C-alpha cells in the first residue's frame, strides 16, 4: 500500500494501538487521525486485529533490524534491545499489547510474534550446535530470559524523571543488563 492514505492509516493505527492496546483501540479514532473513513480502513484490512497484525509485523521487522540477534554476543544483543525499547517506549507497548491480548492457543503459524520467535530460536539452536552457546540450555529459554532481562526497565519508563538523571539511570541499567546476560550466557570459544 504505497498511497499516502495507507501511510496515514498505518501511522495512526500504530499510535492508537500503542496507546490503547488492541481491545481499547477504536477504528473511528484511527480513521479521524488518518483523515479517512472507517470504510476505507476496512477496505485495506478486514478487521481491527488484521490491522494490528500488519502494524506489528512492520514493528517486529524494525526491531530485528535495530537489535540484530547475534548468538555469539547475547550481552550485546541484550544491550541493543534495552536501548531500542527505552528509546521507543511506545513501540514496547505496541508489541506487549499483542502479547497480552491476542489468544495464542496452539501458536498459530501466521502469528508474527511467533514467527519471529521461531526464527530466533533456530538461530540459537544453530549456535549451540556450533559450540557458541552452552547446549545445556533450551534455546527457547535462552531467548525468553535474554529478552525479559533486556526489557526489564522498558515497562517502568513512565515512572522515571525525564532529565539527565534518567539518562544516567538507564545507562547504569544497561550496564547491569549486559553484565547479567554475560554471566548467564557467556559465548563459548569454538
């Protein structure tokens, strides 16, 4: 969708979903912010959930590009995740809403978050087979632990002051996150 209406819909939907979640988002507000009609939005997307899915797929691609999972350097990866989400708290909320609100059931194969997780888990398994990571850990556990440690301060940003003290505080948290991941998952020499 290359027209400016489509771009406005995506920008408005991203802001709406980030702020209100999927259940709380309103197509009427998205349409108003995008300067279009509800009918036009539904012409592009069959449902609010389909619109959210499209938005989150774009966001997951941006996250993957910005954070680059490197199984040989999980501490660096954790630092990049911390930096990304503390620099973009609205994007953290956007992704977390889907985790909270969408029914995962049996792990639908088309679920963008599940696809992203499967790709990263496979990268970690390959690194374990190559001797870069301890094979005693389940690859899924490694990914979940690293991600949760890295994002641990992202949900608490609103409670921090918005000044130089905040920057120093987050820099110190980053150091702690990187150190924790280094202790848990040190790279192995091949």
